[in-house]
């Protein structure tokens, strides 16, 4: 029973970890938004999608969250007419990554919001712990 | 006599444990705020056992009922069975989801934040009451 606050902190920590992992994937996507192939038959960068898995931690006795496999976005590549590009095909089109910077920005905001929510839980739990310790000081 | 045997103190202690357990459930909800098919959970309020409830509402001078939830443990039917670490004594409820996202996730962060703040405030109230009761006891034994 007394471990309950520790559990809360560990669960919130797992949430923080997952959200920062998600930020890493988003950063990768944005950084590679213009990474084309070098040859006409090569594929450009394919957008990565983080997945979340709720996993029951038997040691903790609660559902923590973990970053699942990072999947690839199956959407089509964008085609742009650039005949001089080394990766241009016979018709002069170049395949660009299927990354939408706007979508990534929105995802980033969401990750930020969830991160803050987890931090809030940590703060609230810490306040509760220090209030408990104050009982000693009566 | 342990301090928890005094009705009021026991009740306050159970209430504090309930808030601790609830904080854990809320942490779980927030951590899983982006997990597909995850539904937010909450804890049911601890209930007064029938006998204790009668004592509270009944005759003046009746002892205050201790809010005590029976702990759920694993049944050990073989010699080698482990008891596990008890599990929480409080019952989890599903609650009504405010909204379900296309991914099947039903955690509303704002709602969880509000609940967490409420839980923290209530915990502080109970902790203060507990502290006051301790001061009362201290007065009773004649110390300042």
C-alpha cells in the first residue's frame, strides 16, 4: 500500500519516456522531409509512425505504457516535376518523402500536451508525498 | 492498542489509502492517453460496511465505523502457491467516457487533470484532519 505513490511516479515516468520517444520519431520525420533517393529507381525517406502499447507491468502491478514498433507510413510518395534532379524518372518526376510538415507539427503539439499532463501527475503526486511527510512535523 | 483501532483514525487512514490508489489509477490513465483501445478507469468511492454505516447514522455515542475494504488476494490451493502482493483493496470502475477517439482511445486529458487536482486537494484535507486528530490525542495524553 505504501508503495502506491512510487507506482504513480513510475507510471507517469513511463508516459514521459514514451512521449519523448514519440518526439524523437517526429524530429526524424521533419528532418527527413526532403530526403530523396539518389537514383531514379530508389525510394525516398518513408515517414515513420510511432505506436503505443499498454503493457501490464507485473512488478509494478499496473498498466504502464511502452513505445511499440515504429511502423512505416504506407501513404504514396509525393511526385514533383524536377527534370534536372539526379533521382528524376524518365518523365522528369522525382519521388519526395510522404511527410507532411503540418501533420508532424500537430503531432508534436499533441506529444507536448501529453508530456505536460504526465508532468502534472508527477507534481501532484510529489505534493501528496510531501503533505504525508508533514504529518510527522506536527 | 494500535492507532488505527480508533474509529476516526482508521477511517481517515483508509481514506488516505484510497486517495493514493486513485492517484495511481489516474497516473495510469494519463500515461496511456495515446494508447489505442485504452479506456480511462477510476476508483469507486470506499463504502461503509453495513454495520458501521448503521453505527454512524444510529444512536448517539455509537462508535464511528471504520471504512475498511476487504483486500482481494489470490487463493492458494497448493503448497507452492505464492500469495502475490495483495493487489489493491479498492474496486476499479469503468466510468462514462467523455469521448472516444477514432483509435478507440477514451482518455480525456482535461478530465484526468481535473480529477488529479481534486484528488490532491482531498488528500491534503484528509491529511490535515489526520494531523489534527493526532494533536487531539497528544492533548489527551497531556503533552503540548
